[in-house]
C-alpha cells in the first residue's frame, strides 16, 4: 500500500470515528497532493507525497507563528 492509499484509509477511519480535526487535516493534505498531481500531470510516488506533506506542515507552522505575532490566539489553537 503506497502512502497516498494509506492516507485515504486514514481519512475513512477518521470519518467513521467522527474525529473532525484529523478528518479535516487529512482532507487538506489529500487536496494538496491532488493539486500537485494535476500540476505535474502524473501520480506522485511516496517521496513526492512526503515532500508535499513537509511543505504543507511548514506552511502551517509559519501561519501559527504569524498568528502569534498578531495576537490571534484563537487561530493559533485551531
């Protein structure tokens, strides 16, 4: 099972468990992967999927830092 299939299974599990935070996070990651696949016009391998996940995680960390600087603790917690 490749990483993309594993993410799809994890999404199903999160949906069944009604874990909203995990479900939404997995949906965001899968959407980012799909966008890259459309851009490069081929299915991503596991290493490329990991690159997308790393990039998205970095974006979130940077956003959290910006929210802290702007005293938006409600958005930091989210």
